[in-house]
């Protein structure tokens, strides 16, 4: 395999024009102060010279030096103004460089996905994948293990300044394993070479400083470089499961007893840390935790895991080796996990977020029509509680009650009702939104329809009655814990759909059309 032929394909004016059209007008300008709005305004004048310049860059394997200068502005986060760690650096690059990078990135990601060169355990910065995919695969492993009576623990790893610590030489050595050779490799080498940054505070610019490591912050290619750099870590052969979203990695281990799962985790963790070290990445021990999952509040006989830096675990005296602590809850990809999978902490967090902004909408309801209020509700409220709902939304009604009560209160405000007059569900129908349980059903139905392969087998159903022919396969589970997860609830929820709805879902190709179909069916079927 070689990326060179795709890389060296001539860039066309239409290719550049499509990129420019999709650039966001509010994108900040780089050191040249040329804004996206200006580029769009003069596109017809500069499109020819840009095409020539970009093709020359590919032909000569040179990324222009002016494209390599980043303007870094410190953004205050909170706390002591004099403490440097209370500022987040925002890096701004030349917008002309971003256009060229987007062209190369589109070609590279299509090539990587076509030949399946990226690890299946990496969910970050990839088309069609996201945090929910990572969350599903991690929680699916935990639920499945608990349902089979296994002991399971998860190590949540934190890499110290992962993106900033990428070694350029090591990255260049990594690229040929993906078919990035000769011409394309030389271009990427030049892209990373002699990059500079300037700090800007108010209107004052500092001196140029050379960047010696890290993927270029604020760049288009930077995130893709990072997942290529750690791809071998995602593919590491360990007796456990790896789930990664960019640099957010968790390791999942399962065994028949707590003692054996502890030994397994310690042994396999050493392999992972050694690989981190070989890539010149370091583990942030203070922010790395592990969680032992249990649905019966069983006693966990250990509170720490040793991260071995020594050569031989059997001869370790623990002097140089560090330890990570067990926690009862932790936040991963925006979701608060708890060791009993009750999700009460996460639900409480959501309720607090929703409650904190209620006062704003008491005023808005008096000046905005209901249809606008509904859009605000979907954007600022439903988007909050439906995130990650795929993994925690299958809880019993009693656990969802605090969230449901808060949602009812929001609907009352929007409809200007002091109490829920008549049926609660009638108020939801009037406002044309779904209660939390139905939101969950909508999400799992769409998830199953989008990821059909594990749940649908036409051969098994070809002799069934017509109304059962489009059903999803229901996984057998042993415990009530297993019954709360999508692997069981998803198929049972999907199978409750009317036959004509299943037919339409099978033949519709437009995702928005499918979502609207599911939404309308659920709304009509509210009791």
C-alpha cells in the first residue's frame, strides 16, 4: 500500500472552492490577519494562484514557512491570574494553510479508512465515530462481564500533555507503516520542520519561538497525526480490552475472581506503560484511576494497583514503582461512571445543570413564541440529558425520576402552566417533545437501525411470520443488570415498533427522515 499516488493527485480549483465554502466565517485569522470572510469575498480572484501554489507545495514537498507560524493567545480559565496553568493557550494559524491541510487531510483519512489502517479501538477524529461509540463499547464490555458473573475493573488512563509531547522524529518513523512513503513522507516531514509560535497578549506580539515537539496546535492535520502516532497503543495485544477516544484511554479487564483480575491488570498495565515510554509519552499517575464494578456491593480486597517501572514484577520491591488508586466514581468522556452502575451521580449532575439555567427561561417564555422556545429547549436542555443516554438511559423509572421531574418542570414553564393539567404526556404532545424514557427509546432504535449487523440476521427470520420478519435478535441475559443495557433493551424496544415503521426504516436512507419517523411514532404512542 502507498499513499503517494493519492497524495500526488493534482489539486483542482473546484476542490479548493468546496473547502472555502465550508469554512466557518468566524474562524480566527493567523499572523497574516486574513479572515475567512475576506477569502470568500476574493475567492474568484485568488483561486487560480492558490491552485498553483498548493500543487507546487505537493510537487516540491515543501510546506510554506509562513504557513508554519502560529499565534498563541492565552485564554483565562479561572483562579489566580498570576498562575500560568490557569490559562488555556489558543493557537491560530494562517487560513490559507488550513485550506491546503483540509485537502491533504480529506485524502489521507479516506485512504486510511478505505484500507482499514486505523485501530478499531480508536474512536477519535474519525468519520462516523464519536464519544458515544467509545462509551458504548466500554460499558457493553462491563455489563456483559457482570451479567456473566465475572469480576471486572477498568483503568482510566491520563496522559500528561499528550498532544504536546508527540516526538516529531518518532512520528515520522511511524508514518511509513501506514503506506506514507517517499513523496508524501517528505512533505509531512517538511510540514513539521521549523514550525514557530508567537504569543499575543492584547495587541502585543512576543518573539518567535521554535516548536520542537507536539502536533501543531490549531492545525487541521494535528489530530490525525496524533491518532496515527498512538495507533500501536490502541492495537496493543493485551489480555483485556482497549477503548480510546483521542488520548482518553481506558483498559478493561475481566476474570473469575478479584485476585486474578488484579494480577491481570497489573501485568497488562506494565505492557501499556512500556509502550507509552517507547513513544516518549508519560502517564499522569495523579489523574489515573481504576474502578472495580460490582452490582452486589461485593467487597473489593484491594485499593491500589501498582504501575511497574521495574524490569521484573516478581522481583519488584515497590520503591520505584507507582500506584494508582481505586475510586467509586469518575468522569469519562463527559459521563460520570459509578462502581454500581446506578448512574445516580451522573443523573444528579444533569439535574443540577438543567436547574441552574431555569431562571433564564422564565423570562424568555414571555417574549418568545412556543415554536422558538421549543428550539431553545431542544438545543439547551434535551441536548444535555440525551448525551450518552444510550449507555445509562435503560435504568428503572425510580432512578430516572429526578430527571423526569425536572423535565416536567421545564415543560410547564414553556407552556406557561403552574401544574401539569390533565395527562403529563398530553403536555409533551402539545409541546411536540418526548419525555426522557421515550428519548432513550428513540436513541436506541436509531442506534440499532444504524448498526444493523450485530442484531439483524435475515436468514434466521426467513421462515418467521411476516410481522416478525424484520425483528432484531434479542440477546439472552441472566441478570436484571443485563436487562438495563442496550444490548438487551435495544432489540426489545425495536421489536415493539409497528411493522410498517420497521419497513420504512429498512428502506429509508436519509438519517433525518429516519429520526423524524421514529420521533413521530413515539409521540403518537405516548399513553
